[in-house]
């Protein structure tokens, strides 16, 4: 039971639901008639079986003992957790096929990028640019595409591509920040992460550029969909950007900043998710 609990902890479901779900949920804002039953069922598929399984898979290879994203003290992993993490992802792929071949292909691409990110055979996590590509695609652009298709919309046009890029930019903007506090363990494994390659200053500029880019793209695309919603979203995200910037530029990379950094990441991502979730709730209530 203790091992099972440890495995569930390594799924980091709070991280999947409150930090990585914004892209998937945002897709429903761009669909006129959402297939809600399928949308919410696939939400669980994507964030528990795919993202959760991939996170546990990554934890197996990392074997971190110090702070990581969403876990300050990760518990020990056991041998059975590696195949269990893969079984979860393949079960999710089987479920994805029931939605459609195009949905299943995007799901499978995310699985591939998660594998490339973690496995020692490729270990994109240890390559600063490739790690950005892997996370940007698997949890960024593809999270929006999966939400869009699960909501019953088709096809994916250039407009959806722009929105997906905006989602990826927002998610990626704070991705390297937690790496600042993993440099010793990452370096010991031979990983040359973004934080190791570009340093604290590079991480700060990465956030400054990508968050602003993502906020701008999403605000503009939402404005075209609904002028009032686009303006409100722009106001919320640019306010969040101002607040977050004051924290990011003050970071010195000390280990005792870890709690502050995780709270900052949670604030940024949860604000994004809460705004979208609140908007969707209002849409559902008005439709009923």
C-alpha cells in the first residue's frame, strides 16, 4: 500500500490538474458546441493516464532525491513502477482511439516526445533546446489540440495552430525555473538542462519573452472569438505577468527559494486554469 501511494504521488495529479490543464481547457472556449461528456472523460485520460503516466515514467529514470516540480521530497520508486507508468499511457492511447484516428495520433505523438524526453536512449531532457521542444509539444501544443478534438471540433486550422503556440509559450515560460534547484542532481547524471546551459539570467529572460508572447497570442485570438473575453483575459494575464516578473527577477538561485518558486508557478498556472475554468462554467450555466 505504501508503494502504491508513492506511485500515486509520483503521478503528481495536483500538478497535472492545476498547472498543466490550461491548454486543454482553453480549447473549449474556441468550440461553439462542445461535446461535454467526451471532453471531460478525455480530460481524465490526458491528465491522469498520459501526463500522470509520463511523469511517473520520467521520475523512474531521474530517481531524484531533492526538490522537483510539484514535489519537494519525492518518494523512492520501485521496479514495478516503470512498467506501470507505460501501461497507463498505452491504456490511454487505446481509449484515445475511440475518439478518432487524428486524436489518437496526437496522443501518440505526445507519448513519443515524453519518451524522448526521459529515456537514456535519447534523453532530450539533458539537451537544453530539445527539452524545450519535447515539453512544448507534449504538454503545450498537443494539450490544446487534444482538448479541441475531444470537444468535438474538426479540423485543426492555422488559427488553432496559433492558439496552440500561445499555450505552449505560457506553459514553457516557467518550465526551466524549477531546474535552477536541480542543477546538482541533473549535472551529476550528465544532463545539460536549460538552466545549466543558460544559467539563472537565461531562465529569467526566457520567462520574460515567452510568457509575454503567449499572453499576447492568446489574448488576440480570444478577442477575435469574443471581444469582451479577450480584453478580460488580456488584463488578467498581463497583470499576472507584472506580478510574476517581480518575483522572477529577484531570484538568486538559492535552495531556500524553492518553496517561493513553486508557489509562484502554482499562482501563475492556477490563475490561468481558474480563469478558463470559470469562463467554461459560466458558458455551461448560460447554455442550460
